[in-house]
């Protein structure tokens, strides 16, 4: 779709029609992920033409312009993570997109044979962490107030190779409870029902828990609050939760709101 002007126009016009028909505030693109340099270049063209179409639509209809946002990788360049160097179109994002939703999660998961904190704020052993990613966007030139920090309300699970070796980086034999995935509400149940040991990793600013050979990476009150406060110190535009229906009685959603407002 993004590689041809005609198909971009068809997509853009249809997105505007859907947004107007359903009285949405805007449109959000979630492309996971542009796979090469050409894709990134075409993404820039898409943003430019989309914004121009939104401006035109607003002038014709007399309605407020629809917002244009995009879900993006946690870092501005994807090269360190899958060996194909490609950077997002920073100039077009800065000029045409209202904000980006940086997906600061899924750093670790079932594709690895060791445990890991999938949304760590910091990591002393790797650049795969939220602080590195957010700073990369700012250093690349995206205004900080156009960046939203993503917070997950779910976590990956593993089965430990040895229940006595249960820290971050412990060897695993495969996925754990929930076939490798638990929502926050399910994690609360897992911890309670299995009398799990809960650990807050102060260095990485994230949680994990384990019981027997079952191991879970996730976020809870203290880490959510710390990440929201981090977003404020970096003068970010805000944060978002993926996804709100995985919360339990609005617990983490309320924690995040209070941290942002105080």
C-alpha cells in the first residue's frame, strides 16, 4: 500500500471516510514494522500525503482536523535489534504526525530461551530498554512532546529449567502459564493462587514473579508510577496503556493517572 502513490491515496481517503463516518478524533497507523530503507522512505511519504489530505478535509468540511498518530518501535533505529539498519523518517514524523506511540514493551519473550523483563526502563547489559529508546527518538530530532511512552498491561511467561535458578536471565525450557502470555488481571491471580515470590527489580524498574518453574515478567504499581514520572521528567507528551481491558479494576490505569497529575 505505502509503495505506490495511488494506493496510498486510496488508503488515506478511506481512513478519513471511516474516521468521519464514526465521528472519531483521528487516525492511528500501526505498522509493525517497516522492513527496509524503502519502507521507511515510503512511510515518510505516507505521513506527508496523509497530513495534507487531513488539512484539505478540514478546510472542506469546516470540522476540526483529524489527528494523525502512529504506533512505532521503541527506538528510532531498528538496526541493533534485527541486523537490518533502518531509521524512521524523523523529519516527516516531526512535521506531519501529531504524536507517536512508542511501544516500550516486548523486549523479551518466548523467542528467547532465558527470562527477561519485557518492558524494563533501564538495562545495565543492553540497549534494549525504554530509556535508550526514548532518548534515541529525542536525539534523532522528534520533539519530546510528540512522544508517548507505552506501558504494557500484560506480561510474557516462561518455564524455568531449574526452579532454583529464578532470576533475570535464568535458562528456560519454553513458555509458561497462559501459553506464554498473561494479562495483568491474570498475573494478580497467578501470584495469589500460587503463592508466588514477587520481585521488584530496582535496577531495571520492572517486576517479575515466580512459583516453581513458572516465571512472569510484568508491570505493577511501583514500576508504572516510576515510568510515568520518567515520561514527565523527559517532557514527553504523555503515556498510553496497552491495553486497558487487561487491567484489574482500573488499578494500574488509576496509578498512572495519579502519577501524571501529581
